C-alpha cells in the first residue's frame, strides 16, 4: 500500500510537471514577449537617463568653458580685423528668421536690400551689451545722418524656456530706448534696430565663428549681407579708429567706385 501511494505521488508530480511544461511551451511566445518588454523598459529608461545626464554635462561644460575663456581673453574670441575683406573672400550670412519688436516676422539679412550695408551686433546674453555698445556708438556717430546705412542689434535666444510664450512676447515687446554712454547722442546719429531670433542658430554661429555665447560679436555687412569686417568682445585702445577707417573705406570709397562703374 505504501509502495502504491509512493507511485501515485510520483505519477501526480510527473503529471503536474508535464502540465506545467505544456503550459510553458504553449505560452513560450508570450513569455518571450514579456521578457523583451521588461528588458526594453529597463534599457530604454537607462538610455533616457544617460541621455539626460549627457545633456546636463554638455550644458554645464559648455557654460564653464565659455566663462573660463571669457575671463582669459576678456571676450575676444578673435581680434578685430585690421582691414576689410574683399567681397570674393567674404562669408555670406545665411538667411535667419527674426522677430521685430512689434511682433512681426521677417528674415535677416534681407533687410539690407536697398541699403549700402550696416553694422550687426550679436549677443546671446544681456551681459554682452556693454561690450557691443562702444562699437555701435562709434559707427552710429561716424555715419550720423546717413540714410543708406543701418545699425542692427540681434539677440539670439536659444533657451527652450525663453522662446516659449509668454516669455518670448515679453522679450520682444519690452520698452526699448537706447541710452548712450555719453551724456548726449551725436545729432542725427543712427539708432539701433532690434532683432530677435528664437531657436537654434547653428548655421549662423558656424558661419560667423561665434563659439562663445557669453561675449558679443560685431560685424560690418555690405548690401549683399556679406561679412566684410568683424570683431569680438569690447574694443581696446585704437581699435575704434580702425573700425571708422574700415567703415569709411567700405561704405564711402567702395560705394563711389560702384557708382562710377
């Protein structure tokens, strides 16, 4: 009797094992799918976290690298050109969508059409404005009363937060009245025209060699939107006079040659 019960228990164990094996075989595809889903979730989560960590690292490293360079070079990523570039050697600005203070949209440098050219001052941060101010004022005073030249101040806003409403609207529509560094502005001096670009500007940054986002950049553009002269950071002794000489040659001498041809 004991032997019979032992045999019966063994038979039941074998039957249960066989049944379980059959169920597992029948649901093998489902089990494999579940394992795949779990693995995908694990690796997907890890990949997402790794991506976020890499982004934070890049942002942090980029800012501190820019800050270190700013302190070491005083924002002078490249020195001011000593002369204007020939048109055939100049870089053409890529078309950039911009927003005007009234909220209307256009592109730059298409706004130079019908003009002899102008100055473009570019800043990523408000802290760069003080670097750009001497360049802009020297140009505006030199060509006071001119109706063929323009002075643009371009703000590049790449932050995903600041380019969202209502922040973007607050930036463009903020009251703007230019304050000269001297007590009185020269009579009939050119006034800055404000432009805003919201979003990535990789093509423009590459074309203009704008590697550091904490400094300011100044460019002289001809009527075709080509960069004929450039500077970065604040001017040093004698460099404003270089700007005036280059600008006079570019916008006065060159324009006379064009009219005489």
